[in-house]
């Protein structure tokens, strides 16, 4: 049954965040015939049970990318930085503590985790629906090890921002003390890029794909997040894995790069890769840039569990029905970090759940979606009573 958007009052925080995503994806993600969209006040949440009935038996029903998650040592400072990039709106309200199941879902061997602060940040007027960032400051447990140094590290190495005026954005960010990996972008106006670090050292690619045309009165001109860079140790193995999940559109990348291009990546030698832009064949059509670095090669593995790092350590991928998707993938022998955890009220009685797939290189892929109703589980006997702390209003 469709739920009118005007009835959002009283819905869970997770549902409030998923409404815009669901609307962006819509039932038309599985249909060929499109009808004219209704007026916003009449829009409804797509019926995911109907979507499930339309799926082939082996299709997990992957719909898009909800967000990627990254940690920070200073939430307020990081939040202010992302506002400067264009992330003016956000959704908070998640509990700062949660159930033992939620801790397990993040690979944490604790009775309860605790956040200092956390919000899902949204890029204002984004051209795509897959630009959200889950910004978290962890308290218990917390790993303050630095993020990846360069964009060729195995794992989720960086996210790409699309700008309409790269030169203006670089000038503004440099005036704010932001570090770039190269003095100048690589390429020509309308087809160029540069890498920078956020205040925590997390890597981002700033790219321009059309002649500069942004509003000269604005400081920044970011309009979308075109892809997320994931580096792997064996391209063919990882490509088969991600195609199995639904990333079936494959566009090969050039296999070599000059020294000039390499310097934009912070590298000091020409490079050789095997890679492709892979995109979801439906829904939001989000793109992953999947790359095996051959020369130079960094053998260091991706971030290990738990998922509480500074750096891009997971992406959240909504599916039509989580329990169904997990059963399909477990039957095929795919590895998970834990069992499904009801998310995210702290009651354990949620209608949504999360679980993390582990890709061939140890990268965490968070599947989220509706789950079958289950009884809440008590805290383990060795744990103190559950205490749910909410953020300040």
C-alpha cells in the first residue's frame, strides 16, 4: 500500500530519509511505462512488495546508492566544511547509542556503541540522488588512524564531485586552506580534474566535464557526485562480484596515464591500471569507478572492521526487501559481517534493517531495506541494560 508523503509526521527517521530516495528511484525502476509524475503533495512511497514480485528469483533488487559513510574527529568542524562544498541540508535524529545487534552489524565487539554526533548530509540541488554523506563522529569505539594517503589505495579511496567551474572552486578552496594533491588540475577546461583532502585528510576528486559556466557570485559550483572510486586487487574477480549485485553496465577505462596525469593523483610516475566505470542498470544508475592499480601498486589492504574509521569506509545500498536479498546472497556463499540488524530506533522492532556485505577485498557494502517483523532481542547476559541516548534537539 502506498503511503502519502503528507503523512510523514511521526514516521521514523530512517523512513523520512528514505522517502526522497524511494521517490527518486520509484516503481518505474522496474517498469517500462512511465506516467507523468504527480504533484509533490500527492506523491507516494513506492510499494516495495510490488517491486519484489516483479523481480526474477535471483535478483536481489538493488535500487541505488543511499549514501557513503565517513568518520570525523570533530563533527562541527567537518559539518561546516561540507556546508562550504554545498551540503546545506541534513537529516539527524538517529540515536547516539543502539542495540547489541547494531554494534555487531558494524563489526564492533561492544555491548553498545556510542556516537558523539551524526547526520546524513544532502547536496543542495544535486543532479543525482546518490550524493549523500553519512557523517559520523564515533565515541565508543573509535579508531583515529588517518585515512588513505593516496587515491590508489585498495578500498573506497575517494568520492568524485562534479563542478561547473573547477578553476573557481580550486581558487576558493585554496583560499580556505584546503590541500590539493597537485598545483594545477589535469586536462583542459571542460575536461579536467584535481584531487583535494578534507580537514581529516579524506580524498575527493573535483572534476569538470563541460566548459565553465557556474554562477560567478557563488563560492562553490558542485552539482553532483558522478562516481565513487573503489580500488581492488583483482579487477576481473571484483567486476564479476559487482555485476552480480546489479552493476551490469560496464564502460572500460584507459589502461595507462602519463606522468602529468599521475601527478594529479599525487603519484610520481606514469601509471597502468585495469578498470571500468560500472553503473547500476536501473534505479538511480549510480556509478562505481572500479580500478585495479597495476603500476604503481599499493598492497595495503582496505580498512578492517569495525566500521568506525576516519575515511570512506562503507556505502549504503537500498534493496527492495533486505531479508530476501540476504537469503539469495547467502545461498550463493557471499560473505557478511553479521546477521541483519533492525535499524535504527534502538527498540529492535524496526521495519528497516541493515547488514554489511564484504566484497573480495574486504570493502563494506551496507545493504538496507525493509525486513520481516521480528521480536526484539534482549541485550546479552554480560551486557548492562540497554540505554538509548538521543541527540540534543
